[in-house]
C-alpha cells in the first residue's frame, strides 16, 4: 500500500487550481458527468476539459465508467466518476470507543472496525497502540488494494493543529499527548494521521454526503453532546476550525456568569447545564443512564428529570442564540446524547431561539437532530483527508 | 461615467479563475510585479502569465508603470499595478453622519464628502436623498474620469442582502426601508449600491489595507461601538457576513439571562452594558458625553464612571469569551466609542478573556483598538465593490 500525507496546503498555481476545479466539479455532481458536461460546468473548451480530465484519470483521481448510449445521436459519452481506488483512513478515539474507517473518493465505506470501551482515564500510549493495531488490521484486509491519500485522527479535545499535539481532552483525562506520534509507531510505515477535533470532523459528515458533495445543510451549528459538549460552526459547507484549530467550543459559552464552576476554570458554561453528566446529575440519575431512559422518565412526569431538561434547554437557548446572532446560522444540529434528547429539548429550545435571535422575526432558526452510525468523527477524518486531495490534486499526481 | 453593478457572484470558469488569480496576485503584492514575477507566483509559464496580464491591462484592471532598470542584465521589466482608473463608490448612513467616498483599485481615496449630523429618528426618504445628492456631487468632480466598477452602502442594522432591504436600524429608528431604491432615485443612471451592514464593512478596512491586500490582522472579532454595539467576525481575512447577511450581532450576545431588557426583545444583551448610551446612563452622564470625558472622569476617580466601565468590561469579557471559544479568534479589535475607551477597558477585558477562553492557556487573546478616519463603513463598502471585481474580473472585462 502506498501512503502519502495530506496536509490541506493548497498551492495557488494555475495547473493546480484548474485540475482542482475539474475534480471538484465531478465530485460535486449528483451523477456521472461526461467530458462535455465538465467543459460546460467549468466554462472552458472541450479540448481543455478533456486534457484536464485525462490527467486526472491517469492519476486515478477520476474513473471512466461504461459508455452510455448518448441522449441524442452522436458518439456515446464516457461517464466520469471520482476514483474508486483512492481512499483515506479515518481514526477516532473517544471516551466510549475506538474506530478505524476507510472511505474511498466516492464516499463509500470500504472497511471499518469499531470497538466500544470505557476509555475515560485510560493510558494514552496503550489506547493509541490499540487503535494502531485496529487500523493496521483494517489496512491488511481486502482494502489493501486502495491507494491511501491520507489519514486523519479525531480526538475529543483541543488539538494543536500546527504541532499536531492533543493539548487537552477532559473526557479522556488526557493532556499534552503526542497522540499522532504514539499512534504512528503502530501504523504502517510513514502513515501519520492529521489530528483534528472530533466535533469539527463529525460536523463535516453533515456538511458533505461524500468528498466534495454538498449535504442538504450548508450553514449550521453542530453540537456534539458527550460527557461535555463539543461543537462546530459550518459556514457555506466549510467547518470553521479557527486560526489555531480551537474553534467550536460551544460547551464553554457562558450561560450565566454567576453559574456553577466548570472544569475549564470558568463559570456557568453551557456544558454545566446540558452536558451529559451535568444533566444526569441535575436529574438525580446515575451517570450511565441512557438518553432513552431520560426521555421515558420525562414523559412519565418525573419532576426532577423535567426540571433538568428545562434547565438544559434554557441554557442551550441562551448560548446558541448568542452564537446564531454572531454567525447568522439558519440551523442548529444536535448530535450525540443531545440528538437522543431532541424530543423534549427541541420545543423549548426553538421557542427561546425565536425570542433571543435578533433576526428570528425574518427567519426562525431550525433545530435538527442527526443520528447516524457511531464514530462520525472517524468518517469526518477520512472526508477531510479526501478533501485535501480535492483541494490540491497536484500534490497527489506529482 | 460608466457604471456597472458588482454583486460578488463568482463564476467558476477557468478563464475567470485564472484572470482572478493573476489580478489578485498583483493586488496582494507589497510592490509592483513584473510579468515574470506573476508567472512565478501563479506557478504558470511566462507565456500564459503574459497573455492573462495583457488581457487585464487591456481592460484597465492592471496598469503598466514606467519600465525599471533590471536588477541584473537583461530587458527592463514593466512593473504592473492595480488599475488606477477603476474605482468604486462607498456610501454610508449612520446615526451621526452621511458619507460618500471614492476609492480606486489601488485603495487610494480619490475623493470624499462626509457630513456630520444627528440623524436619529430622521426621515429615511429625505436622508437618503441628501446622501444621493452628496454622492452625485462627488461623482461630478475630478473623480469623473474614474470608471466605476460598483457601489456599496453601509447601513447600521440588519440588511436583507437578497432583497437589498434595510430590515431594521434601531439607532436610526428605521425599519423595513428600501434604502437602495430611495437612494438610487438620486444617483446617476443605473447606479444601485449594494447594501451591507456597517460593522461588516468597517471590519473589512482592518482586514485589507487596499483591495486584495491583506492587513496585519487576518483573524479577529471587530466591535463597532455605537449607540448600540455592532460587530463582525473576520476569519482568514474574510468577513463572516452569514448566510443571510445578519452575522456579527455581538451586541445581542447574552451576558446575563436575568439582566435588563434590550430593545431587541431579549434580556441581558451585551449592548445593555457596553453600548454607548447604556454605559453613559450607568455612569450617570448625559448621553452626548464624549468618550475622552468618560476616560478623564475615570482617571480622576469618579466612582460611578469606574463602576460603569467595570460593568462594561465584565460584560464584554463574558460575551467575547463565548465568541472566541466558538470561533478561535486570536484578537478582538475595538472600534467606535469602545476604541476611545480602550484605555480603561482593555486591562480588565484581557484578564477576563484569559480566564474564560478555553485555549487562553496556549494563546491569550489580544485586545486592540482602531481609530481611523470617520465613516469606515463607506470605505469598506467601496473595498467590497472592488473585491467583487477581483473575485470575478470577467464580469468587468466582458
């Protein structure tokens, strides 16, 4: 297996930007395009489009499908598709799981391994060695035919994207961990996953249904409900990772400066009301209570549970209204335990956003919930590595 | 005078993106480039670069300067500069002024008119007719030789960027005003300024020192201290205007849900503590007190003024820490009355950001203040219109 690193650096050269435009055009399309379609959509001549397509086909970034009967008389057109033999590896460590998932450039899951486990307070070296073994096992399988364009690692905390260090992952109890170095020692030669924040990467799976193919929502605030609360703002389909990669910490937006102290050193942070542990503690329930049980108790009229859910919804309303006022996002997407609690949370939350968002009179923010397969962060990590290929195909082609 | 409208729509055609890349390269450079420099910086051949440059020179988007002696032996190179005969008109209505400013593609102010006046509660039709007359007068002057690539209008409120309506400008007391229509009736034929939020446009003057030339800060939260507080988040040099153009309403981030009612219908909004009127009322001062007077009283030990400033700094700390946690911005830039109050506000504000920003341990947010010529919104409106030319020169060249 060939491995190359994808770092997302985009070269502003004409060749690079022209190849990227053609590749993105094919990836973004709802169905296969012909060379003539590419010429029309990129506003160039057939000859130029064909030359660029040929280069991408030769490099494996595009595949030619079976020729179709032409819609009208003429030569049958060759359908173009994103390259099925280009893939990326997405990895994830979370408080409750380890995951390795291999995606191809068409966005299909080629292979995956997910292991659930309680990793709170685990030893970083041992846990990352386990993840490395999982990934190595995955890459040795039938997916070995895939040419790996890159790898990503989703981590539940603040990641230094320059130095590739995990600064702090409160849910795991890890700080200042060289997660990439510890992991890479257990991966095939030369493979160094690019680390990123779990919520940033999970948000990418909502913004894109496949590499470069836009999802139904392009502007939203994603909330990852975990022990605490992570998040990511997505603007025009782009995850706002911030200048150092530390953006999206919605869980630490202040709801009440006189509120309870937070692990972060501040007071009254959102996650002290709506994080999984804080909410369960407020409801007088054990910290391992499933969200479905919380919903059932609220429906049955349990006053403590209802009060805790109301406090969580109120805190979410205050904090998210502020974010929406600053970013003008038409939707909030709940993930993790917050998605499972969307039933009771949504009505009071939508009411509060309607009241506290300045522009709500003209467009009231929508609250949605996403429930998908586990380890969305691993999928997002692979999508990001494949997105780096789309942004700079020349790095791939040489 | 030729007038064309710039709407910022960017066509994804190869010709457009290649011309835009060359034009942006010249505009972003610290000094004049030669065709050979352009070839190197855009990673293309000299022949291709020269062809693209020639097309831009023919269209007036680039100018050729006097030939310089070559650094080494060889033919003297012709320096390239942004076109001095392409300009844009920036207009602004604010609670305290009307402004019209003409900028060329090099970012130079070619001509301007600024009229200070109290426009709170003014009649929209009459005020916009005045602004139209001001602009018409400006365009009839020596600036008439400029080819106008577009015009922009800075408005202090929520602007519907799709329908080009001013939805609400609380400081002026205006709502649902067809500001562009009322203004265009008093402008030369066919000139319809594109409206935008004042703070969004003012922030652009910090992000760019000239059209397409990056300023010293590329990631920051800009605060426009007025009667209320406007703002804009700038990420990678781009102003985040939001999906509908309503982003940046930092003044309505909640500081305390149990705080005083705000004109917006919510409670405890930032501008109820740090807006000009709220701060002066809390200090027991007349609402027309100059910021310098406030600073002088605080220095002299006036307890009421100090308390009001502390409350404003605390509110700014709570609200801005939330925004920084979500957007990971390394700097906050104070504008308007907040810039004039930066002396007493900065120390407590920086201390609070250090305590409440999750990543402050690794990079503490900086608080800066900008004081420039009045009507930064008008400058920003012209910069945006010129930015539309840079994004899509083909629209200009035809």
